[in-house]
């Protein structure tokens, strides 16, 4: 299966890996940054869910 036909989350993962590798980001730095991003997006989802309940 080519990346063009992969689900959007797989396409994004491939793009992120490429970006991190091209910029020679150390694995421990990449993982720490991704953990921050994960928490940020989890908070956004929680906020969206809360907003949806209010309407």
C-alpha cells in the first residue's frame, strides 16, 4: 500500500518521521516533544467534548 492511499494518520506519521529525521532530531528529544503534542491535543479534544455537551 502506498502512502497516498494510507489513512490520514499514517500519512501524517510518515511526514513527521521524515521531518524529524531530516532535521537529525535525537530520538529522546523527538519523543519528549511528541509527548507534549499528545497532551496538547488530548486537552483540545476534551475541550471540544465539553463544548459539545454545553450545546
